[in-house]
C-alpha cells in the first residue's frame, strides 16, 4: 500500500512564502515523475509543476519565477517552494507520483490560503 503524505499548507499573507512537502511511504521503489497540482474552488485541477527522474522541470506559466519544485529521491519526497504568493494561488494542492510501472499515485491534498 503506497501513501503520499503532504504537509506545509496553511494561511499566508499576499507576498509571503510556503514550502510544501510530499513523502511516499509503502512499496514504491522507483518513481519517475513527481508533480504538484492544485484545484481552486469551482475550478478544474491544474498542473502547477513537475520534475522528472532526471531533474527536468516544467511549470505552469502562472507560477514561473515564483515557485520551485525539487525532489529528494533517497527520501522519496518532492517539495514545492512557493514565494511571492498571490490570492489567486489559493487552492488545495495535491502531489502526484508516477511509478516506474506507470501507476499514478495522488496525495490527499493540502490547503493553501493566501489572504490578508
């Protein structure tokens, strides 16, 4: 049984920073892509950032220059450093791992609220 456990969400003022973490537990031995998605109220889930096993990254245009994704393979953990946060970044953030078999795993979501 593989579980992805997210942490780091919360309430932050506009212009502030947060760091999200997502760690995998259970029998997952090789992870290809790791990514972060988000879903705001009334909107569809969207890609925020993704990092491949080789370290290549891709970001949504709306977060480029503000967010940084990174991974620690030994810890089976992906991070999302979020700076210069805006109210429109408010959403539930989900991590997503793709195993070497192609199976997709999702975290339970962590709420990020950007408000003064």
